């Protein structure tokens, strides 16, 4: 049985009181005034590109997300053909490092092969590439656009299999809302937000949380005394301020924080993730006949820890296998899109992006007797920068053509892997890896023709790439008897594809 309260409109006082739990008590009288300054509520991103109908995209509205059978955003996105995580289960029962997303079944992995954007800001983990779905509650998302394939295009690295663009809910000054959901296995989740007008700007505060007793990872007949449910608990919040610079330009500043804790089927196997992030966006949308642009800048700081364990054949004894006691990582970056109409039939999109990430895993391993005997530190830094240009031409009302290219440069440096003996402090290995770099180019082109009766045919060809994550380059890991060694010699993955469709 599931209980839901969807998008319930509250009075200004009630909504904000529920959201902020009295934290904004000092401003409540201002909200209660009958005359609230008028504010223009607009989106926080440029309108879709003219060539978007060429690519295989699916849009999910606020209503679609609210009616999804699952409680998490990734559950809702599973309704889109081709969407999948590395593991089959929902993120509410999956270890954070196994939540990499891909599209069209293109090589599922923990790192993922799809770029996820929230209001233009990348959400992929800075160290491992996976997605922390717990900090993207469906209740705070206004719509989602999933583009399968499509190559690098405007998106660049990580968009090997495609891109998922999420738009947060727009501010509604003077009002608040609550979204509450429940399900089996003592599963509950909720999100709430309240907005108020501050001069010519809108300030929105949101809170979200989730808690589940969880299900078992294996069947009843296979379980033993050490098996536990995948309990998962977490939450967070964000503050977003949006205001107009002039009639065509608006600025948005956002700051957020979240935590998530998971019991991964065993008492010993637990994880905890923390993410703090901030971003600023400046959007100028002057209309279809004038140059428009959008620039985003962001910073992300995160910490992660996890304990992995193994069990005996009878599942009566669990033994620690790995203790990742500290995995700090950070990312800072920016992206820019400029849209210039050259003529009524020709539009040119230009832009670029840059991202710097660094991360380190600190872990204890090789459990012998009553404790771990080895300690490892591994990590490095990674920088990517690229630019693109894409033209869209409509030589006739029923014909759409597009072509574009992109060039990216990447560099990995300060790569290291050091292992010591815990008892003696002796150094067992101390590897310092040489910096590597390279340049990769990508193209995409397509056409769409419309016919009588509402029919259209489209075809596109494209290429894409993905630079390996710091986790793949420098950190070895083991799952059961399978050992995956780090490989600092990995080079970017490449994809070449094409689509043919009839609409």
C-alpha cells in the first residue's frame, strides 16, 4: 500500500512553516502581508535547441514523475526504454558505488556512461562517476529529458550513451508545497519547499528526506544469521535565490547539502555519503531573433566512507574485507552556451565547458585474524576542457538539418598509489604515475523531414567519448573473488553511432 500527497497547495504561512520548521519565523509577518511584490517566474535554462527533435529524446513532466510506481527518481526514469543502472535494484537498496547510469544498455558499469545535469550543472560523482540518486528526490524535479545516444554534441565528457537533463521546480513566491510518499518495507520519503519574494527576487528553501527498512539482497532460502535488510536513511536541503538582472537576463544562485546512510545487507557492510555543493547561473534569453546565452559555474565537495564484508558458505559469519574510512573528492567547473540566429533559417550554437576534479581513497584492507593489516592511499587529479559549434538550418518549413563538431582536451596528473603495513608502518609500494593528456574530436550531423499526415523521418550520425574516472585509473578493488586492478594507462572510451527513426 502506498500513501501519497501530491503537490498540495498550502497557504503561504502554513507551507513555509512546514518546510522550514520555524527557521524563518522572523520573516513570516512579511509573507502574511496581502500585497506581495510582483515577480516574474521564469525557467532557469535556455529554451531547447532547434535541433532537439532530431535526437531520440523522451520528456517526463512533473505529472509523469509524480505518478511513477517507484519512490525514487531513478525508479521513475526506468519507465524510459533503455534506462538502466549498473545493478538492477532501485537506488534505495543499492550501494552508492553501483549507481552508475547508462542508456540503451550500453556497457553498464559503476562509473556510468551517461551525463546527468540538474539545471545545467553535472551531477556525476567527482571520484567515481556514479550518481547519488538519493540527493535528487523526484518531488523537487519539474521535468526530465532523456536523450539516448546523440554523441558528445554540446555535452562533452561522460555523455557517451546520452544525457539526462533535470530541471528543478520553479519558485512560486508566497506559497509552499509538500510531497509525501510511502511504500512497503517501512519505506517513506518526502520533500517540501516554500518560496517568498524578496524585492525583485524569489528565495526558495527546500527540504527532503527518505527512510526505508529495506529488503533483503538474496532469497529467503539462501539467507543466514548475518543477513540484514538494506536499510537506507538520508536527507538534505537547498536554498535557491532567483532574480532578474534586466528584462532578458536572470541570475540563479543555489547552495545544497545532503547525507545518505546505507546498510548493505550485512551489519558490517555500511556506507555514508555527504555532499555539499553550490552553483551560480546567468541566463540571457532575448527571444528567437536575438543572441541568447547561458553560463553556469559550480563547486562540489564530497566525502564518502564504506565498509565491505565477506561471508562464509553457511552465511553464519561475516568478516570485514575493506574499510574505506575516508574518500574525499571535489569538483569545480563551468559551462557556457551561446545561441546566435544568423538568419531566420540558420541558428548557430557555440559554447564550451571546463571541469577539474580531485579525489583520494584512504582504505584499510587485507583483514587477517582480528584486524586489517594493510593501508592504501590512491587518487589523483583530472582536468577536462572543451568547446563545440553546431549549426541548425531549416531551408524549408518541413526540413531540418544540423551539423556540428567538438574538441576536448583532457589531462590526468598527480596520480599515486601508496600501500603500507599497518603494524610496522613499512612502505610496501609507492607508485607515482606520470601525467597523461590528450585531445579528442567528435562530430554529429542529422536531418529531419516532415510529410503530410503528421509523419516525419529523421536520421543522425554521431560520435562520443568518456574519459576514465579517477577511481578507474588509480584504485584497485575486489568483489568476492573478482579482483579489478587499477589501470593508469586507460584512454578515453569512444562511441560511434547512428539513429534512424519515424515519428
